[in-house]
């Protein structure tokens, strides 16, 4: 399944780039993420709970950051497996200054297998869009200073 889109964040390009690679920020913002722990250079072990329709389960996996081009772009490689199946993702994030903030464009591909793949393409597409929206909503909320 291919995914793509963009989101405007109220941060400058360098702040945005750093936040999108900060494991504590990612752990707080990724839906279902239970932990994200550095295990090597640009590589993190991940535990995540995934729920899709009536199917849910825990995933163990890893996240790797590649092709860094500060502060313009980088690639995220994600893979995980659990009782309900597996997932593999490869996404390119491109950051562009826009209207005093940063537009984060993303495009990539996600592959799933096992029980989780039985829910159907339409539900997978809807769920992935919802998870991406939740991620960016939490990211924007967590990085915006409180109003005085």
C-alpha cells in the first residue's frame, strides 16, 4: 500500500527535522507506541500495539533512520512482527519552509502480512491515514508552547 501526503507544522525547518528524529518525541506521538529505545547508530527497537477492526496485538520491531540530508529530508525504515502478522514500511520525509513554518511531505510504501492483512485494503488505507493524522496532531501539540 502506498502512502503520501503533507502536513504544515508551526516550527522552523531545523526544529522540525530534529523533532522528527528525536526518539522521545516519536515515542510520545506514534499511535500505539509503547517504547522506542536506541540500539545502534540511527536504529531503535520499538514495541507497539496495533488495533485494526477486531484484530489487535503487540508488535516488536525496529525503526531505522537513513539517507539524512539535514534539514531537508530523511528516510524512515520500519519493520515489526507479532502474533497478528508483520509490517514493513519505507518512507521518505521531505521538509520545506512554508508560511513561517515547515511543510512535511511524506511518501512511502507499507507492506503487511498475516492475519492483519485479511482486513482488506480499504480498511488498511483508512487506518493508515488516521494513524498519520494522529501522529502529526500529537507532534504539533507536543511541540507547540502553551499559550500564556
